[in-house]
C-alpha cells in the first residue's frame, strides 16, 4: 500500500470498491498491536451503505499474528 510509513503499526483501511478511493485510514500512534478507530468509522460505513457503495476493509498485523477474536468481532459489527 502506498501510504505505508514503514512502521510496525497495525493499520485499518476502508476502500471504496467502486473506484479504489481510500475512504479512511486508522492507525494507532500509541501502540504497535491495536487500532484506534476514529469516531466517524460508523458514519463512513453507514454512508457507504446508504449510497450502495461496497467497501472493503484491509487490516494488517505486522507482527505476523493471525486475525484475533477482536478482529473477527469488529469485522462482524
């Protein structure tokens, strides 16, 4: 991903599947092993839903760990 800074921080990116536009990017600046969700995450997802825009979420684990229970819960929510 072009926006990567070379850090070991986890990142979550929401991408509009219609035009590949990055809708939002969340990164924890305090810790390497979690994500800080911006307060407008739900607004972004809801707006896309209402507009009929398909969104893909991409989340990394630079430490190589598999998806966690929190990852699965967040994706479901």
